[in-house]
C-alpha cells in the first residue's frame, strides 16, 4: 500500500519570505499523481498544485512550485513571497492511476505566516 | 454555482441516533468519494462510487452505508452513531476519463456525537 509522509507537523514563515514543505511517499508504481491541498480554517480543501509522475518538469502555479524527485520519492512544495492568506494546513496526497482511485494523504503540515 | 455541495455543514446529535449527510456535484463527474477527517486532521478514504456503482469500500463499520441515487449524488447514512464517529466528513468528485481528473472537495460536514 502507498504511504505519504509529511515530517513537519508545523512550520512558520515571515510574510514575503519563502518556505518549503516536505513530503515523501512510498510506492512500487511507476504511474501516479501527486498533489498539494490547502485547508484554511474554513476547512475547505483547495487544490494548490498537481504533478504527474511521468513529467520530469516541476509543476508551477504562480507563487507555488514543487520539487519533484521521482527516484528519491520526494515531492516538496515551495511557497514564494508568502502572504497572510497562505496560513493553513497543507496536505500532500498521492493517487494511483487510473483516475478514479482515491487519494492517500499525509498527516499535514500547519503553516503559520508571521506579519 | 457551487461545484460540490454538502448538507448539512454541521450536525450535532446524540449517541445511538441515525443520521444522513447529502452530497451533490454539478461538475458532470462520474466518480464520487467520501473521506473522513479525524480530530488529528488525518484524512482517509471511506468509499468511492463510479457511475452509481460502489468501487471502493475501505474498512468502515457497516453502520455506514453510502447510497448513490444517480451520478451527481452520493449520500452517507450512519446508523447507531458512536462517540468515535465525531469527525469532519468530506465528499469529493472527479472524472475517470479526461484531461482533468483532479478531485474536487465539498465544504465538509462536521459531525459531533454527544
């Protein structure tokens, strides 16, 4: 079975600075997808970024980017120019192909942004 | 124009009661899911349905019974509620085939069993 590990239960960052959240996963599959979801206090699960395992290029969405290291089974999230609204729980998630398989989540990292 | 909606958002009830949570998606997706988020924020799959057919049923007590009347709806009925059922329950949906197979989540239902 696949597992996802987020080794940082809590992180903090100064406003406008950069922070990196770590995620590692364990799988024997070669085709899969990785995601970062954000959960603010409103508890809504919001997709931040996704990465297809077959793509070598790291995904980027505005201030959010990932460092995907397939051989190391590592998928970290970098948030640049941190904003107060980035404060939330961040969950790393794994999904096997095909597309109707459920997500396997890490335990989350709580990110605080300091003004 | 809410994509995935759940009702109710909050549910407070006594032990032993039976309750239902409803989920609807207007994205035209063919797969729907129920996830449970416990008090430590850990999210875990409970069930998934594809075109109204149950395809995943994780180790969940049989007091939990999902029902999918059509592709756009997946309801969760819970019998004989226990204190340990207190959690946030999320519905999600995705499309099996196609470019976008990302799962979109509803706002969650916080269930409190007293």
